[in-house]
C-alpha cells in the first residue's frame, strides 16, 4: 500500500496513473470481476443455457436481431459472442422481484399464447389499448383477444368461435351471462342483451371473446433461426415474438399482435428461444424488377433467399407452403417456384399480367392488364372465369379473408368485387393506384404512387364503402407496402439518394401515421422495387 502513503509526492499526471493501476489491480483481485464495459465490474447475474445442456454465466450485454448474444464473464476480458442457434434460453435473474406481485388491472390472453397484465386505457370496437407497467401502452386487436381475467385467478373459459358480437362475462356466483359487449372500463362492464346489465369489474371473473376460426387455426411450423423467443416476466406474463435488439436497458421485441414492444430489461425473468416457432409477420418478399430478382428478407432486412428470374418480375407472393408465386409481364406468365428454385406450376400466354394471388380453393387470380380483366385459372391452367372484363386495367389483385377480390386500377381506383362479378365498392381520386390491401379492422389501405418521378407517394386508408379516413405521405420514390397482422403497415422506402440502392423498411402505425420501427435492407444494389409481400 506504498502508493497510498506517498500519493502527495506524485505529480498530478502520475497520481491519475497510480489510481488507475490501483483500480485495475483491485478489479483483477475480485473473484466476481468481468467485463461489462471499460472500467466496469459486476457480479455475474445472467445464465445462458446452451442446447447441449451446458450453461454459461455472465452478464448479457447485447442480443442482436441477426442472431448473436454478447456475454461478458469473469473468464474473458471482452464479451464473448454466442450464436443464438446454440442457445435454448437465458435466465435473466430479474432485479425487480416485486414484479411477481403485480396484479394491477386485468390479465389479457391473446391467440398466439401471449399474456399481459395491465390497466385498460381504451376499449374500442376494433381494438383494446392496455397500459403495461413494464412495456408502456400496448394496442391489441379485438379479433385476437381470447379472454380477459379480471380477478387475477386466470379465468380459462374457451372462447366462442365465429364472428358474432357476443361476450360471456362470468359473474362471481359462477353463472355465465351472454350478450353483446356494450362498454368496458376499469370499473364496470355493460352487457346488452334482452335487457341491459351493468356489472362491477370486481364482481366479474372474466370475459371470453368471440374469435374467428382463421385466428385459431394452427400454422404449419417451419425451421427458422433461433431468435424467435418466449419472453417470460416474474408475474407469469409472457410475450412472444422476434428479438430485434436487447441493450443495457431495453429489449425490443417484434410481436405478432402487439406491434414492436419495448420491455424494461430489469423486469425480464427468462428468454426462451425456439428454433421451430414461426411468426407470420416474419419474412418479406421483394420483387426487384430492375435486377430481375425475387428476394426474401427477414425483419432486420437481411437477405435469406433469392431467385433469379428469366425476365422482369412485376409481383411475387409468398404461399402458405413456402413456395413463391411470381408474375412476369414480359413473358406473359405466372409461375410458382419452390424453395429449391424448381418451377412447379405455370400459366402462360397472358397479355401483360402485372399481379397474381393464390385463392383459398387453389385457383389463381391474375390481374391481366392487357386484356382489361381479372382472370381466374385452376391448377391445370384452365380459365375458370373472368371478372370486371373490359372495365379495368388492373395493376394489382389481392384476396380478402371473406374470399372477395381487391383490385387497384390504372385509372386511379381501388375496388372490391365478389366471385359473382358484383362490385361491392369503389374508391376513386388516386393517381397511380398500385396496391390495395385489407387491414385487420376491415379498412382498406391503397398505395398511390403519384403521377411523376418527382411526385409524392402516399397510402390512403378507406373505411368501406370508400370513405377516406387517413392519408399517410411517404415522400418521393417507388415505395411498396404490406399490412402486418398487428395492423401496422410495413413500407419499403426506395427513392433517390442513399435509399436508391439501400432501401429502408419502415413500420408505420396507421392510426397515427408515425414510424414505430425502421431498419435498412442490408444488401446494396437494389434498382427498382415493385412489390412487397409477406409469408
């Protein structure tokens, strides 16, 4: 300890050096010392469990969207990189044990297995906004909400199937009351039936909500990288999604039904990774007609699969089995390829096809621009019927959950038509209507590209029949978009400047028009992106 006795004899610059030597020496002597960052020491708190049964102890400094855990430990001067594909889970050893006692508000159960506890901010006809202590406000579509436990006793009544506006509050005496849900607040529940009845929330065990069969249908699992995860909280809540990033204070989780959720790191108990779990919002298809490529990208913008077309692709759609449906206007064909890049189906001899979609019955609807119609073909390539013949020059075709057809017309219109060729509604007044997609709340989003290279593109959102409720300006360029299951819009910004060859993926909340997440597509060289589709 001679250094302490003689510190007054040292010059100022030497004093600083001496104290640095002392600090480093003490850190080296500490049995729990490890690198969290320059000059920091801490006790290992996180346990990383590997797939082979081994475990590593340390402090998780980062989890990245491209599949890497950075673990600082007493055995390494710098954090060690561990591939997420090797990890089965992480025990985060939460620093907030009081989280386990939180029972504020209600418990919400979602169709994908998510459970969150929170207070009602707003209960609307289409969605519910919940304030969660560890993640802020979370907006959930009513269509994916299975049940609500008011008392905290985990009410597990099965939700009814179908589309009827019926709910089933269960009173404290165990007797169910059915009826249409009229009002829900943190204090009261009002049910409209033969007579209107009002209940105190404290006297109700839970609510089971109607859920469509489509939501309850199990998706075919695929092998995916291992950073899809179950995030467990000490109070038994669970969120499910894809890790976007975990830093020192926050975990960014891309969820299927709750959007992008920011979770306070200190409140996380466990992160369990799944190499087989599949989220339908996951990857996207980009048709780059400038280079003649169809490219599959993950939510972080990383390319995971490419297909070199023999001509310019004007549209590409991901099919439920993982195959890809490609439209080629130059060759007048629509064809289906598998992930091994084999052509397994084709329809040729079309007149300038611009877009195609596979229908639930296996037929294919094609926007045949040159013949002014939507033509529908079976698996043998035979024409089954034609819709809107002679009345449209369609740029785009899509199918709704109800089996009707959405069309974006070169004349600046968007419309919905049924299989009997009946036009259900038309929205007008758009220049360059390039894409129309149905949103989870029944509204329709239409991309209007503008008339000139310098014109601003926008997404117009319509409440059927054709009432414009919002316009979201996207700026100049060639954007493409899709609708995520959580109701947000995912847009490719592909314009002049650095986004001309390095496009940006931007997730937008359609209710506010604000960007909630943005990432750059990681490869360069994109020339002309025409469409964006999801699996």
